[in-house]
């Protein structure tokens, strides 16, 4: 099975905001398992990235800070 690995800073940013995976998943309206998968480098849809950025209190233009 081939897996797309995407480098991201989601875990570091989430932890710097002292936010749990559960809290982020509630704010972003996505599952905690999805957060875990993304933090482990799995790819996700653009809509999911948008939800995460907004839930973190970031602007959409900050996407390169989280998703490299």
C-alpha cells in the first residue's frame, strides 16, 4: 500500500496553543482520528486543511506555516 506522506507542523502548532486533539477536532468539526492521521503525515483534502486552519485561529494565508 502506497501512502502519501506530507510534512506538516500541525502537532507543534496545536501543542503550542495548548490545544488537545479532541478540542481541535471539535472546533474543526472533524474526527480526532483525522487529526492523528494528518499529524502523522497522511494527506488530507483541501477542505479539511481549511477547517483546521480556521479552528487554530489562523488565516487561510497561513497555510504554509502548518502544511508545508
